């Protein structure tokens, strides 16, 4: 590990950009503010690229480290603010700053007419700084500060148009739900510190934990991941987060922040390998989330909601990857997903921008004539996410499913209750993941055909138009990355023949992730067969989408809907999860809060103890004052009555 003294510039530059945009941005000319916001992120990208070049070369250092300063000491806990770039965190830095710069460029045109554009770019720069700290921090406390920072920025940007109550409510919902997960993250940090006396990744990497502390720490940290990365049961905030500006959805809620939980588990792979039971939980939750969100996405009409549930589903795939012990496959899909999902979200933003705010796909159609650049880039990204060979999504998704089929990480659970099932958990996850891939192909091609094919179904007063090149250029770059990103997941024989050894992540991430065991349970299934199954699933999903939605309308699919109206209604209403949470959690909490306020606070504490005590003293005082009026005859009478009472008592 090589010590350097300039890594702090990577998060510091966007942080300075946020300070300038937030404090004096409304006083600066727009061009100056744009130069500050974009320049700070681009410069951070160039520094990150330089650092990545040093750690990715065969002759370079395995990692770069900087101890910025001594942060704090609390009892036995001593924490330095240290930053580390290795091959994995360096790749994430490039994604955050590179995709972040493209989205900043896109936002120049998208947010130009908004009165609070300066506040928007301040929040966006602040988010990039916090995300970089999350990735670069060399200990759990530094990661947690970045973790909370991105959560704060997510809240600010979801509720950016806070004058609208629905948007402000969506921001509050995201903030509160994430606090549930963050509490689990804190408990995980406490467990690790109680065992090691340290929170450094380097110390965790080389530590051996007892079974129970390892399971507790891993489980608590995974609870944090379910909140930040929108997994069951804490995924409900992400679809509502689409209330924010579309570039925010692309950067925060698709490409970067929501993948923080996946990155955290991969970074702590050596801890999770010592808790195979928790890895089983991670894989099961990931598979269920992927399927659950895909089912809901099939019946959504809002183009951003379709992409939101698609993001939840794809995050489930990433958790399948890390849950079966293949941390490499999980991070591969994290990277390829960042490219094609950012392209899809920005493409949806271009559609919404060109239709003056319309988001209902039923009022779109035929837009390929009006928005050729948006159409082609959206088509490429759709092909990538649905697993069309040879685009990036095919290889990264199939890698996850293939590793689920091969893993033996769960064989150690054979002595648990239901042990025989646990040993076959990889096969079950493979089948569920393959079914989800079919649903993904159906709902994403449905999204494409309803938006761009057929005849335009919008109002006569709306005139669709292509966006400014500030918006179309990032679309083309991300679409290109969705294609060339395939090298991240090429099988080793192909990568070697094409001289793309650097793309073999098993070698590239050597020393960062723990190595998962591979079983011989399914060695009779050759790799080419799993690739063939994945390709067949993608083709079948596409053909079904063409049959039902290829004309750019839902006429044929409506017959299927008519046959199963209750099923369609359930999916359309998001399986009534929000209604269930409102009935079981939100309303009882509100009722309990009102009881505590009205009965305990107002009546008992204020009324009985505070105001009641004062009123009792005042009442007694008011009675006593009646006998202190200066009337001597009344005093004599009271004295006589008192003496008579004493005589009666003592002479009785």
C-alpha cells in the first residue's frame, strides 16, 4: 500500500463546489455556477482516473492510502479520517464522478429554467462528495458519515420541489425509512468494535470472528443495506423517490447511492464469509425482492415508476450475487447497471421534458419520429438490461445466476433445520432469478414499445421534440458504455483470446474480496448451457412483449388483463404494500402518538402534574386569603373555634 497526500482532493473538490453553489450561487452568473459545479466533479474524475491508473497496473501499488487527520477518540475507539483507493473502490470512484459529470451536464439543460437551479447543483455536488467519502473511507465510521450524507442529499433532492406536498412527503418517507436501516448499520458497527476494538477495514479483513458475533454484525449491517439499497421490506421509499427531478433519479436512485449496500457487503466480504447463514438471508431477500419488484413493474403506467421498480429488481440481483458468495459478480452487475439504468432514466427525463411533464406511457407512443436520439439510446439500454447478447447486462446478470447455481457456500448449513433445502438454495435462487429475467424482458420492452412505437396518443396541444445536445450527449455516452461494459463480464476464455485479461474481475479484484467456494453439485451443467438458457429467456420475453405491445398499444394485453382483473389490479396498486404498512404501522403509530399527546402529555403531564399542581396551590391560596382580610372579630372567632377544637381533642 502506497502512502500519498492528495486523495482528499477527490471528495473535497465537489464539497467545495457545493459550498460555492449553495452560499453564493444565486449571485453568480449561470455560466459561472455551471462551470463550478461541473468543473469540480470533472476534476475529481481526472484525479480518480490518475489514482486508478496507479493501482490497476501490474507494476503499480495494490492500493493508495492517505491519513488525512486524526479524527476523534472516544474511550477505546480511535478513528482517523483515512482514504483508500484500490481496484474496486477506484472503479466506483470513476463511476460516481464519471456518470455524475454526465448527469451534471444533462442537468444544465434540464434544470436551466428552474428558479432554484443553484440550490439543485449545490445538493448534487454535495451528494457526489458524500458518495465519494462512502466509497473511499478506510473504516466503518467514515463510511457511515458518507452513508448518512448521501441519505441527507437524497432527502433534499427528492423533496426539491417542496412546495408540492406529495413531493415533500416522498422526501420525508425516504428519510424515515432509511433511518430504520441506518440504526441497524450502527448496531453492526458496535458489534464489530466490541469484538475487535477497531472499525478499520484492514483489521476486519484479517480478523476471525466467533460464529455469533459474526452473524450479528453481518445481519445488522445487512439491515442497513436493505434500507439504503431498497430491499424487502424497506424498498417502499424508492418508487416514491421518483418525485424528485429525473437527473436525481438517474444519479442517486439508479447508478450510485442505492448500490451502497451492495458495495458495503462486498467490502466486508471477509466478515460475511464467516456468517453463511446471513449470506443465505441476503441471497433469499435479494431473490424475493427481484421477483416482487418485477411483478409490480409489469403493470405500472408511469414511465419513471417502471424504471424505479426495475431498479429495485436489479438491486435484488446484485444481492443475489453477494449473497451466494460471488462478490465479484455482484459488483460487476453494479457497474453495468449504473451505465444502462442511468441511460434509461435520463432517456425518460428527455421524454418527459419533450412532452412538457407527461409521464403516463398511455399518453405517449410514436416518439421515435420526434426524438430519434432518445429513442436509439433508450433502445440500446433496454436491450442491455433485458440481457440481449452481447450487451453488458447479459454477461453480468448471467454471471450472477451462474454463480448461484455453482456456489457451495450454503453447504455448511446442512445441519440446520431444513438443511437439505439450504444446500439446494443456489438452485432455487437460480430458477427464481431466471423467472425474474423473463419478467424483466417483458416489462422493459413494454416500456419501450408503449413510449416510442405506434402512433402518438398524447394531447393535441403537446408537441414532442428532441432535447438539447447537453441532454442527448450524455445519453449517447451512457449507451456506448452499456455496450462496451460487456468486457466486465466476459468469460475468461473469451477475455483471454481478446487480450482483455484486465476485464477478468476475479484477477482484477484479487485481495479485495474473499474467495467463495465453488461446489461440484451442478458441474454437469456446462457454462454454455446457462448462457443458452439466459439467451432463450431474453428472446421469449422480447417476443411476448412484441406480441402484446409491439403495436405501441395495450389492446392485446388488455385481453389478458380482462381475464385476470384482480391480479392486474393488485400489481397496479403495488400489491397494496403501502396500504398494508399504513394500516399496520403508520396509522397505529399516529393513533399512539395522538393518545400520548392528548392523554399523557396534555391531560396527565400538563394538566395533572404541572398545571394541576399550580392550580391546586392557587385554589388553596385563594381560600386562605379569605381569612386574612384584617377583620379582628373574625380572627377572634377563628381563635375561639381553634381553642374549642383543641379542648375537645385533649379532654375527650
